[in-house]
C-alpha cells in the first residue's frame, strides 16, 4: 500500500511510520507535517491517508474536502484525539477512524481493512449485454436498478442493461460491498455519501429510496460501513 501520514505532531508521524514499517513492511510511507505540504506535493494521491483532523493551517477536514473535490479514491482514515469531531467528518466519507489514545491497537485492524478494500477494488463484475460480454470494475458501479424484465447497471460514467434478477446479482456480490436497500435497488456502499431516514444520496448526487422492509438492516449495515 502507498500510505501518507499527515499530522502536525512529529512524534505521532514517527510513531505511525515506525509501526507501518514493522507491521506492513511492503507498504510505502509518505510522512507530512501539515495539510498544505500534502496537497501541494502529491503528483499522485496515496491509496491510504492517515489524517489528523485538528491541525493548524489547513485542517484535516479541509484536506479531505480537497480530495473529495478532486474525486480522489484515497481511503481516508482520520486519526484524532478529539472524539467530538468525528461526526462532523462523516460528510467526507472517511473509511475509518483511529483514536490516538488507542493508536497501535486500532491502527493494525484498520490498515488490514484498507488492504482488503484495495483488493476488492480490483474485483470485476462480468455480465452478458446483448451479444457481447461486458466487464466492469465493481468499484465503478454505483447501483443496480430493477426495470421490468431486466436490470439497469448504473456506473460512474455509463448505464448498462442485463437480463437477470436482483436476487441473483445480490447473491453473486454477497462477498463485496453491495447492499440491498429496496426490492428494486442494490447499492455500492462505497458510493453512499448521505444517509437519511427514508433515502440515501450517492456521491454523484443520485437519491435512492430505502424500502421499509429493508430499512433497519440496511441502515445498520451502512452506518457500520461508514464508521469502520
């Protein structure tokens, strides 16, 4: 993994860097002491960003906002000593949180989850579309929508149609981050930006309803994914 560490406390940066080199020796670590330097020196965004929320100058949330505007697919992990700031950061769709007082205990599990997530991004979904076989990266799929006798596959850039049932596709993707939220919708958890009482919003602005019979289970799964 290519991991950037950004914190204004040099001791924390050194501690995290040392920990990663020990526990994840094949990873590349890029240390930064402030948000300005991170944003100005990145020719290519890291796969994982361990980011302090409360920093002088450009805060961690402002860095996360900049990455969101750039549509970077970096996994953002907020590292903080201020639990009260966690909820304010949800709008930037962080992958996880690590509390500084439990740094080593929580960091290993979170980085292991990051590895799994990066592997899952390389998974493909293959289906028959008319007379040709189409391969899509699962990470590019926003959601599946049931339409009469076929399914519409909505991706970041296009829309495809396939002959299948929602139940069959749900089963095929049960080991990936897709969730049934309605009898007519199967959504990619990676692209959920806002969760509301009866609907959710994706990162492209699409709003989808949450079915009553799916509501409780769906909301628990979404919140668990957003907080991990």
